[in-house]
């Protein structure tokens, strides 16, 4: 048994204080803090937030220790039976995967800040929370009198909790499974609408998988006063941050549904169905996997599609989300340089930053579109008897429930078994290769009576010159440049700050000046690395960064309408 006490005595400094008692098995004990958190496939090195680490024997006398690597402490535990470890954790960041303490709440993602020892990784953790009496506890772990119980480190690490005076909660039940929706700091909640929508997408997902791995599930939603959109999956819960609060039941409502459906789908796809490379998790180092297009891609695709299938979204609201993925795909020339499988491996390197221009792709975007192509291919081959959800169900029953991880070959075999078709080209050209697949997107859409409409961007900078900008005061900073476009040929660089066009100073009006000089050669004045440069651009006849939109074909055939109905079910 490992005992933990959690103290909130300096909330204004955002330090959570911990006191723990570890049983001792050996004369030397190594305690560790995780180097990353499941759900984000890059190193987080949470030990950087630890200060005042101290070790004592049970009489309170100090014990010697030293760090042996950035996340490990080696303790000379001798023949002691127990040691006391005290430390503080800096918790000043509030996102869906972090920990946070202030005067109003204690929010803990235990993988960030709890210690574990390989000697007692399977021991029960008892966590005693020293929190104000008027704070409520939202947690998927069982608790009594402010003491949480986790059966081992992995369960603790996967069980975030929020303690606050501003929690609101309602529940719903489907097939004997209890679902909790918690809000922290949300004033106005339209429970009726929310529960009705949550019941619909939850029911549809449960019906397809036919089995849920736990008896309860919690949605923990932090309502924030500033713009936020983030979700992190756990087996028995998800943490979501969303803001600003006043938009959650307004402009952000479809985002709330989208992220909630996505995170619920993760209960099966990644918390249960796990790539062999992460089975089990190694909390100390990178868990490289080329299968991100399955665990994030299929989840991105089906998370939104279940909102359509369950009638929460209509076709137009679904396509608005799908269009965003298509737009990201076509806007990123990295798709010609690096496959989605390679990009998945490299999330540990640069998966969560824009990174080097044109280097890589997103496992979410490419994975979503490739899942769509696979889904339609299976539907075509089986006359709509099966879709990709059948492949995921088999991964769940044949691998997850048997305690096995899956490989690319396993996933491919299931796609081929369910469809009766070869997926050789799919894997070699598009998953592991960088071949364009515009034609497959078009064919798949056509099968459903949908079409991809392409229109030039209304921005002259994007359409005629091939660069995207971000505003900076009165000026414009170049965000990205399309390879082979006039801006590329003319020598513009990402990061250049444009201050004038043909000698006319900008006043937040770059595109107006570009349109004014549309038929002339252009001389842009730019700041680059502290120097003022003049760059000449010669517009050509090609268009760049076109805008993509999927629409229903006006005169869809009966065949297409039937397919669309099967694919979108209640939302059509
Ligand atoms: Zn996800």
C-alpha cells in the first residue's frame, strides 16, 4: 500500500505539496515521475516541476538520495520498511492534460505529479486530499472521506480529478453504464439539450461496439474564461477544456459535442485497442508507433461521424467539420514529403508544433481522411453491410479484450477480412507512402452522392501569390508559403514581416493593396532578421491555397442516396 497526502496550502504560488509513504522492498529504491502522459505522444518531463524533494525514515530523520536521470531518484533505503517522501509540484498550467492549483480549485492529472517505484507498481494507492470542506470531488476513482483509492499506479495515473466549489454534475445511464457530465466553473448549463445529445452519440457508439470496458464514465469539462479547446482521453473519464464560457452553449456547442464524442470513442480506440508499441505503456521514454492514423485518425473520423449517425448533427453540420480536415490536407504541402505513418513515429519529435515548413503531416487530418476512404471502400465492397466500425469492433474483441496490442499487419488483415478487398495500395501508397489521393477522396464522395467543390481563395495573397499571413499590428507576417508559387520563386520566407506594397505603407490592409496592384509586378518591403528588403513578385496564372467544400450532388442517383443513408443513418 502506498499512502499519499495532497496539500493545497500555497494556492497563490500554484505549488501542490505531497507527502507519501512508500513500502520498501530493496536496500536501494528508485522512485520515478512519468516522462510523458498517454494521449500526448511527446515527452513532457514533468519532473521539471518538482522542488524540495526530501526523503525521511519513519522517525523523521533524513535519508540520502541522488538523481540518476532527469525523472528518477535513487534512495538509500537500507533495511527500512517504509520511507517518507515529500515534494512540491508546480501546477500553474490549466489544460486538459495538466495539473492546476489556485484558490478556487485543485485539478490533478496524477501522471504529472505522482511518484511510482518499479518495486511496487501493482500496489494500491490511497490518496488523502487535504482540501477545504466546501470543495466537492469529481473523480472516477472510488473515494470516501476525501480518500481516493487506486488499485495500482497505472489506474491512478489514468484517473484525473477536480476538487472545487464550482462543480455541477448530471448523469445518464445506458445499458447499465452510468455516464457523468461534470462542469467546473460553468454558470449556465442547458442540461436538457446536452443530455439528449450525449445520450444519442453514446448510444450509437455503444451499439456498434456492443460492449463497454468499464461500468461508468465521467466527462470532466473545465469551462474557461478565455479561448480554449482541448480534450484528453482516459479509460474511465475524459478531461476537456473549453472557452470562453459564454460561448459553450452558443458558438462552441458543436465543438463541445465534437470533442466529447471523440474522447468517448477513445475509451475503445487507444485506451483499450492499443498499438503493440504502447502495450503496456513505458512511462519513462518515447513509445514510438507508426499507427497514429488509427488511434487518432480513426477516432477523429468516427468521433464526428457518430454525431451524424446519431442525428445530433445534420449533414451540413457534419460536412462543416469534414471540410476543415480536407482544407488542412490540401493546404499542407508536407503531404508530398512525409507519410502519415512516419509523421506518427515523429510525434515524439515535433508532433504538436507547426515545425519545419512542409516537413510532415497531421495524424489527425490524414488519419481521418484515410479512415474515410477505408470506410467507403468497405461499404462499397459489402453493399453497406459493414463499414470501418466493424474493423474497430473486431480489433476490440480480438485484441483489446484478449490483452493484446495490434500491429499494422493486424489492422490491414482486418480491413481485408471485412471488405474482402486488397489494401496493399492503400498501405504502400498512402499510409506508408506520399502518393496523392485526391482521386480516392473524389471517388469515395461520389459513392455517397457528395462532391468536392474547389474555389479560389478570396485572398489575393493566397490565391495569386501563394502565401498565408498573420496580422501583426499594421503589418502582415508570412505564416506559410506554397512551394512553386510566385512568393516562393520571388524569395519570400515564412516569418517575413511585410510593411509596404509598391511603396505604400500597410495599415492592416495588405490584401487591398495586392488587389489594387493586381495587374502589376509587385515590390514588397519586408523586415527579415532585422534588415529591410525589397522583394519583387511576378503573379502567374496558377491558383494556390484554393478553398474546398463538400456538398451534396444536386441530382444524386437512387444508388448514391441509399449509400448516403447507410453511411450517415439518422443524420440524413
Ligand atoms: Zn484524440
